[in-house]
C-alpha cells in the first residue's frame, strides 16, 4: 500500500456485522469510507440505524444499485446473497471481504450438505481464503478474496487449535463443543433487533446437532469427529466455547502450557487466560464486547486424560467484523492491528 488511504465500501451496512465493520473502519488510519448500502434505508443517515455512530459520521445509506468502484468491498449480506452478486462486485473492487457463510467452505458438496442448497457460484469457492488469520495469515497476505468466519466456528477453532497442533486430539474419540451465545447471533438487522430485545431469562437451543459452523471447524482442523451444540443465553454479545475431549492419561500441565504458548504467544489478538487464583481465572465473553480479542484457556484432569478447552469471543467482533478488518489489513499490507485497538470495558 502507498500512503494513500484505501477507499472502502460496505454492502449491507444496516445489519449487525455491517454496522460493526463501519464502526471499526471509521477509526482506521489507512482507509476512508466510500459508500455504505442498505436497500430499506437508502437516503437515511447511518445513525438512524446505528445510534452509537451519531455525531461520529454523517454518512447516508445508498442503494446497492448506486455502488461505485472502490479498493475494498465488504459484503455483509444475508445468507445466499453474496454468491448471487460476487461476479458483479468483483468488477467494482480489487479486494473483497465477505462476512456471510457463502464462501467459507472449499467443497461445494459439503456446502450443499450443511446448507441444504446448491451453491450458485462454486467456481468462486477456491478463490476465497478462510478469514481467520490465526490459521490463514500467509494465504491472506496474497489474496484478493477473504471469506467470513462463523462466530461459533471461530471460538471452537481457537479453543482446539493448540491441542490439534500439539497432536493431542484423538481422531477416534468424539470432541464435543458446547457453545453459549448472545442474542445478537440471531442475525437480525440492527433496527429489527432494537424492537425485539432478548427476554429476561430467555434460554434457547439454536442447534443440538448438525450446526452449520461444524463444517468450518472440521475443515480448519482436519478432524471429522468434532460436534457442536449451540444455546442462546441471556447475553447480547458474546460466544463461549467449552470443548470436551480426551487425550492420553497423565497429561502434564507444562505440556499444555507449551501447546498454548507455541500457538498463541505471537498472536496479537489471542490471550491465554489460565490463572490459579483471582477473580478472572478463565475466559469470559463479557470483557470482550466490542473487541477483536479472543481469550483461551483450559482445565485438565490428568488421571483420566480429560481436557476442557475454553475460548471466549465477541461474536460480532472476533467472530465477524473484527476478523474481517484484520483480514483486510493483511490483504492491504498495512499494520495487522490497525483499527482494532479497542480493549473492552471493565467493569
């Protein structure tokens, strides 16, 4: 990249993930926002849908039919729409980051199996690099196209990755990942969600078996014995993965520390949280709201070889928009952490 700022447009900017990308990019030192689209809000100010951006930007939504060429396009469209429009948008921008599930899987048959429909642009699947920098950093540096990441997949992958790299996952024994997620994972637009807040005490199982993000975890880790279950709890933002697995008995704590440090010590956005004392000994989604950080940890039962691997993220941050901006940074060759410095709040 030269010193000239990259012009970036966001297609589908009225939704949660599109709004979150916009929030991050408004404070990004290397980009300027060109256009943001919304069919139902065309002509309205952005803050009419994203009230947190009032007096931060005077941008107005435009129709996607008015979209002009840019350096980067973020596609934050409902499931299935990006694959219909990729041919058009690829002519308008050199770089594309898609936040939907349309280009996450490399295999069109796997896509059909998990999404119960034929992919409309299978020729594009191999062109997209999976947008989780912790496993795809070098490929992202050389690509024009980055896919979105599933928030549940992100938390699951980050929980299990150190164990997979250290050879501690047994392909013959089931690996069960239970995820507790916030209501914002439901995918409503920001304006819709404001009228339908999560009810007090609401707990709802999204998927007990066969969740779509399972395919991403299996693809990323190379294991077919990973199984996800998802439950929505009384939380707006966040995802907490608790993975249960068994490895060899008498597993030593120092071996687990080595696995996690080898995997994450150099990662700018993954933090190991594994303390023996204090109030905050394990990962907790609450402290990650609005950030691109992921906190990981574990507990082990040496006599049985049982490991409980933990990962917490903001589903709209590291699980969506934050990783997308991180991908863009790698693609453009700018500081990987640019625009992503928010540290969260406490209390």
